[in-house]
C-alpha cells in the first residue's frame, strides 16, 4: 500500500492496527513460552497470576491506543 498510495492516514491506521495485534501476540507468546518452561500446576498460584497479568497488560497495550503513527517529513 505504501508503494502504491504513499504514506496516507489509511496506511498509518492499518499499520497501527497491525502493531496493536503484534503487542498482544508478543504477550501471548511470552506466556506460552513461560508455560512450557515453568510447567505450572494449579498449586502455582503466583506463576499463573503472573501469566494472567502479562496477558492483561498485552491486551491493555493492544486496545489502549498508546502511541499514534503520524507521517514524518523524512
């Protein structure tokens, strides 16, 4: 799209959506890797709570709307 249309607000909005999903995806991947390494059971409440917090933080970053992309002069 950038090669065809240039840097337009629509292209920036699509890039922003992709980055939002990437943040959530990274959080989920981190929890999956931690799950495979630590192998928590139902008795490991601290580890499971930490995993929930990581997924919640990833969702908050993905849906929170943090930084906005804007066209630059460069």
